C-alpha cells in the first residue's frame, strides 16, 4: 500500500544559509543561493525533502561605502513575519548548558518545508547564538553548528518527521552526524557499529576548493563547547582528524559525497587524497532555479533574434535605471555593459581588468566599455574591503563608465544577470567551486567572458555561446598567473568581445540565443535535483523521477 505523503520518509537537507527571497536575508552568497534554489526545485518536482537551517536574527552584514571609499558594516533585524511557529522547542548542550531552541517553519517562498532553528527564546541567556550569520569567533561558530547539527536532528524527531537520508550541504552540518552516532550508542550500539549505521544515512556535498577555506577546530575546543556530543577524543579524531576538520568529518560520516562541478571533482579528489575511509566522491554540477533567475519570455521556442534583442534591451534599461537611482550615474543602453558581481575576496581578482590600465583606459574614457561591479566582503576580510575601496577609486577615475553598486543581494544579482551584455569572471584557477551567477547570466542571453574555472569548462564553446579567457594551464606563481590571465582577458575583450558587439550585431544576438539554449536546461536546478535524487538520495533503488 502506498504511504500517505505525510508518512513518506524524507530527505533532510541541512545548510547554514538559504537564499529564498532577496529581503529575507538569512543568506550570504553562493552557498545560500544554491540551497534556496535546491529547495525551490524540490518543491517543483515533488521531491520529499525538508530542510533545516537557522533563523538568523540579523542575517548577514549590510555593507556601505562612504565618499572616501571606507567600508562600513551594519546589521539590521530581519523581517520574520512570514514564519510559522511550530510550537516545538528542543534542547541542545553547549558548554555543558542546556540551550533551548525554538523551531519555526516556512514554505512561504514557494520552497519545500524549511525549519529554522532559533535560540532567541524569551528569557534565555543563549539568545545571541543565532544572531549573525558567519559572525562571531570560532567558539560562537561551533555553538551555531551545534544548533544546526544536533538541534536539527532533534527538531526532526520532535516534528515526527521520518528521515531516510540526511544531506549535509557543506561541512557546517557535520555535528549532526555525531548526534546520530551518539543516539545509537545510547541504544546500546558500540561506537563503530553506530558510525557504520550512521554513514548509511548521510550524504555530503563539499564546496570550498581551497584547503585553508575548510573549517577546522582543535579537539579541545569541541570538547569544551560540548560539541563532541558524548564522544571521546579518540573517537572524534577518528572521524575528523586532529585538528578536527569539518570537511574530513563530512567525508567520513557519509555513504557518498559530491563536488559541484566536473573540474571541482578533480580538485576535491586531489585535495583530500590523503584522507582514509572517506565516502566515494561523485560530481553533481550545480544549477539555478529558472523561475527565480531567468526572464521567462526566453522560454518561448519561437523567439526570433530581434525579439530576443528587444527583451534584452528592456532588461538592460531596467538595470541602467537602478544604477542611476543608486549612484546618480546614467550609463548608456547602446554601449557595451560588462558586469562583475562576486564576493570581494582576493582570489576573485575584481581588479584584474584594471591591472594594465593602458589597455582599457581609452575605451573607458570614451565610454565604449562600461563596467558595473557589486559584491560584499566578509566583515573580517580586510583585503576584500580594500578591493571594494579600490573599485570605488576606479569609479571616481571613470565617473561615466565605471559604477560600484553597494550591498549586493539577490535583487541586484537578478537585475545584473539579466541586464548586462557580458558577465565577467576571472578567479584564480581552480579556486572557484562552481560559480552559479554565470549560469543565471547565460540563461538570460548575457554572454559569459570567463576563466575556464568552476562550471564554465562544461558549458563554454568559445565564440559560440560565450568566451573563455585563456586556456586551462596554470603558471606556477600567482604573479605569473595574474599576468597571463590579464593578457588573455585583454585579448578576448579587445579582439573578440568589443568588435562583435559593435560591428557584428547579428553574430552577437546569435550567440545570445545559443547561450540561452545551451544552458537553460543543462544548468537548471531541476536537472540538478534530479541528479541528486538519482545518484545521491536514492541510489540503487530504481526509483527514478517521472
Ligand atoms: C547567484 C548569486 C551568488 C553566487 O554567484 P557566484 O557566481 O558564485 O558568485 C552570490 N550572491 C548572489 C546575490 C547571487 O544572486
């Protein structure tokens, strides 16, 4: 007999952040947007998935620059009026104290059910734990991860949701694995038996392709914070190593793990080759939620090239109007507009296009190319903030053709990836795990001009649906890499992008249409979650999706 939907076992998706709607700022960037798109696509396809996250009181930083280019961080309470109170409270142990957690629920953003955990319980001295996403010191981070991991497992139990598979999106949720082991040991299993059974319940997605970017904690800190959840030092070390690495833990706690782009799979395998006892690694390339990010008019199969261009020009004018409102600069809709919006952090090299000014100075002075930048830096990333300040300088130097939009968010992301002509991406290879903004751009006919990093090698056909910057070789030193990539960027820009835009309009529009066609399904969130379902959630059960 078929079970009722409510009795069906669920996939429980754990993530620190979710980008569901621009103003509901429980997200910081790519990881959260991906999680939000995952939930929306699961909802669209009726995949039995529930999600666990944190109800951040203030969410991620708001960032402003003053006239001088100084960067200011501020925080504001999030509007949580769309959340439903489940009436459920669970408790976790943090620093040997019992910390109450309230459980909220939302499906208001057309997403699969999302349960948000909140320590801001009236009268609780621990209300501050869920205050700021990626705020606080290492101990506060561990406290947040106990809430997400241990609290999440307990919340699902209290909600009487039967879980078939736990999906940890990034290492932040790894402590949920310790909670599951600990539960089984309370039922009488040995540590190794409990671990073995727990592994069968978990799948894990890793993102950060830079070893230093993966979170580690001294075991003493985990013990002191009560994050060991009853396990001994030796048991913790077996799972996450010494110091305890959250990604290594994810790899050893799961039955299967995945990367988020083909190139990222190679990088991930190399990075963790020394880790014994890890789950087999496969790749599932990210995708983006079409209804959220794509101008739906492009879905019309009968669109001709002039209609395609018209839609684009409309989107470009909307963006130009937003830029005018925000900065007072009026860009021109008949001149090439290049967009660059990323987290401001050194490896993304937002300044690369200015690194040999003689190559672009005249074009910028004449307004033949116009550049729009946006992005936030992490509040503690002083180099990232310096990049914002230097972009502010460039805006002063070229007031008619360079703009910096402050306080990047989903609304700006959507407008930029619809309204620019070209989407520029020039990270140090191979440090970009995937880079989903390029997919949003591509499915709106905004042509990618990108280093062959992240997802782009899978989609790029140079001169057909966008352009590659340089080739796949990477020089030994960072300095040489910067020089080589800058040279390749200028070559592609000056010899291909600019001439095509101004002198070969029909080829340009043809490329736009090829871009949309080659990306809209292949890099959609629905393709992505179907792959998760078939390869990760329900392998060998022969239950494909209709
Ligand atoms: C899509 C998106 C991202 C992720 O894009 P990347 O290409 O990984 O930088 C980050 N922030 C916002 C607001 C987005 O819309």
